[in-house]
C-alpha cells in the first residue's frame, strides 16, 4: 500500500509539470516567434512481487509491478507559426526553416525565430533586447529607407546616392536536430550536443526559408489544443490524487483493525 502512495505521488508530480508547461504555452500565445513546449513521460522501473500460489504444484508465483511515472523531458515543437504583416521595415519573418543568429553579451551565439529587430545606439541591427545579429549589419545613420530582400541582403537608400548602399547580408542557421536546442529565455535558444552544430547559409538556399521584410511570425500555440491538453492534465492529476487518497484510507483502515 505504501507503493501505491508513491506511484500516485509520482503521477501528481509529473502532471504538475505538464500543467505548468501548458500554462506557459497559453501565456505566450501572442509572443512573436514563440515555440510551444511539450512534456514527454516514461514509466519507472518495474520490480518483481510475490503473487498468490499458482494452481500447478502450489508453487509461489511472481509478477512485475511498475513504480509509477516520470518526466522523460520537455522539448520545443518548431512548427511554423502564422506569419502576420506589420509593414515595419525591421520586422522580419522566416518563411520556412532557419534561425536568426545573434551574439549574447558574453560573446556566445544564440538563435531565435523572433525577427522583431531595431537599430541599437551604434546603428547595428539587433533584437529588442539589444542582441546584435552575428552578421553585424550596420545601417547608415542618414538612411532614408532600408530594403531587405528574400535572400537576406540589406540595402539602404541614402541622400545624394542614386544606387542603394549594400549594408551586408543576414544569414540563417539550421541544425541537424532543432528539437535538441536548449531554451535560454527571451525567445533565444542555445546549441547542445543533441541539436548538433549550427550551419549558416543564405536564406532561400539549401533548405533554408526566405526572409520576408515587414512581417512577423506569431507563436505556434493553438488555443484549442492547449486548452484540451490542460483539461486532460488536470483530470490525470485528479486521478492520481484519488489513488493517494484511496491508499491513505486503506492504510487507516488497516491500522484500526490492528488495534
């Protein structure tokens, strides 16, 4: 009976994390470039337990009993979110696979699908949090207009110049296993051994998506799916709680009979 208490507790603990994950997905339904998380479960070790004697030879029989459930891991689902038009010159969406590569304050690279960019104090293209693109794209301070084509090439229209000024090219990164990326917060991801090494390339080539200026990718959270998942997680939590409650009642009854 102590085992049933433990098994029910493992289920409650696992479903609590599942509920927290779904709640975080719902909270980020309007976050640009957000990718929903999903929790995976696995059963715990089995052990051999004695059963009632068998009918043949009156020999004791044994069985196997599981020890509950555990969280195997939590990963990101990198399906594409809805692309929405903003008409802002520094809003960029990736139409297909790939990530923008930015540089963190410690010099390490990070990756994001959130293309809401701006110019920092020195005129470099950066995220809203101030992380510059690794390509170090600098826009002339007197630029009248900025154009970014599907291949990531950046052009600026400046006074007294007939032709546009080439300001560099935005490259996109891809990974052998994007699902293995580590979430760093602020819509940023870091490479891991599971994700593999980032491979940079030109947008629109070698399987990479094209860059769309004046658009932003929304989150890939589906309200209906997440609400359904939340209800199922709550029901699973309640069922495990009932297992614990029933075990406690049986233990109390057994203790009373011994007195």
